C-alpha cells in the first residue's frame, strides 16, 4: 500500500471517530484496497444504508458476523490496528 493511501485511510478513520462519515466517504470512495472497502462499508453502515454497506463489506472480505456484531467503535479500532500493521511493514 502506498504511503499516500495510508495517510488517506488514517484521515478517514479520524473522521469516522468524530462521526463525520461524509468526510470519510469523500476520502475512500476512489481507493481500491481491502481496508478502503471496509471503511467504505462502515461509512454506509453509519449512514444507515445497509444494502450498500453489505456490498462494501463483502468486497473487503469482512464477514457478516464481523460487521454485524462489532460496534462502529470496535471496527474503527480494528481498522486502526490493521492499518498500522500494514504501514509498519
């Protein structure tokens, strides 16, 4: 993953942590990687668009159990850990 993408994903997660899903959506909508797809799914979940959310979660490889049983906050934390692990390689 390019450093620029990592920066964008980090900013998107910061926006999600502040409940600013529109700003996060703007950042991830054109990125093509599993973490961006997961964030995109989370954005649509926060928006209340569950059909669109399911599409993006599937594209990210996130199971229905993962996204439906984890809170938004837990998913943001998991994404932050994954992003850090990816960026630190």
